[in-house]
C-alpha cells in the first residue's frame, strides 16, 4: 500500500543551502492534510532552482513510511 502526502514548499536558495549544510539535513513541514512530515533535504535536490525550491510536491511512501518517490505538482 502506498501512502501519498502533498506538501507546499517555499525555500529560498539560502534556506535550502543552510539545511543541506547542517548535520541534521531534514526538512520538516506540514502536509495539506495537517500531518507533520519530515524528510531528507537531499530529496529536493532535483528541484532546486536559482531562487530555491518552490511549489507543491507529492511524496509517496510505502506502508512502513519508507520513501518511494517525489514529484513536483505545480
């Protein structure tokens, strides 16, 4: 069974780099359904642009909460 969560992100380039350079390297945000989500900042690397990371993303996990995929929605 796959679980999907949609998150809206707006990270400046500096915020992304700050997260990437820290020891923790985790993004913590709230999904549209109100659930708190934590995931490695490295998952966002393909989506980093000049201004940072902006948009809505669908994160798919298996039944055990293991990451399967991330895709940009908008």
